[in-house]
C-alpha cells in the first residue's frame, strides 16, 4: 500500500548549490527542485542570505542618514561662511565631512565584497565598521 508519510522521513545526502557542502534533505525533494529549476540550498547558506539582507538594509539606511548629515553639514558650512563667524572652524568641518564619506565608501566596498564572495570575514569587518560609524554619529 502507498505510504507517503513514511517516504517523507527518508533522507538523502545532497550537495548545496552555493557552498557545495553536503547536507541531508528529504528524499525526492532534490529531484523536484531540479525539475522546477530551483536552487538546492543548505541551512547555512539560507542563514547567510538572511544576514546579508539585514546588513544591506542597514547600509542603505546608514547611507541615507549619512547623506542627510553630510548635506546638513554642508549647509551649515555655507551658513557659517556667509556670516563669516570667527569662531567657526571651517577646516575641521570639512575634515569631518571627508572622514564620514570615506567611511561610507569603505562600507559600500565591503558590502560589494560580501555580495561577491559570501565571506563571513567581510561580514564581521563590516559589522565593526558599522558600529564605529554609529559611535561617531552619537
Ligand atoms: Zn550551502
């Protein structure tokens, strides 16, 4: 007699399409996925993908925030130049804006590297940079 429930419990070893590592999958699922042209992805790669999505959102938000801040800083510089206030340190202001845009460039570079390599090392590096950026903001 047909017993589809017990079929589901049978596992087979398959290779992940992304990292090539072997993992266990329900028997027959691989064939179904291949027929539907779906990727066979292991748990680790799914987790990595989720982390990347979260990071990307974080970068986009921080880029938007920093852009606003840079614009605000530039407006401030313009205002102060217009009023020619003696107390205003233009050089320091420009340095701060420069530093901020360099950090931004670096974070976008790292994000591209994460995208290209899926390397955990870059994710860690990015997280550190992001924390640093947030500290500088506050
Ligand atoms: Zn994988």
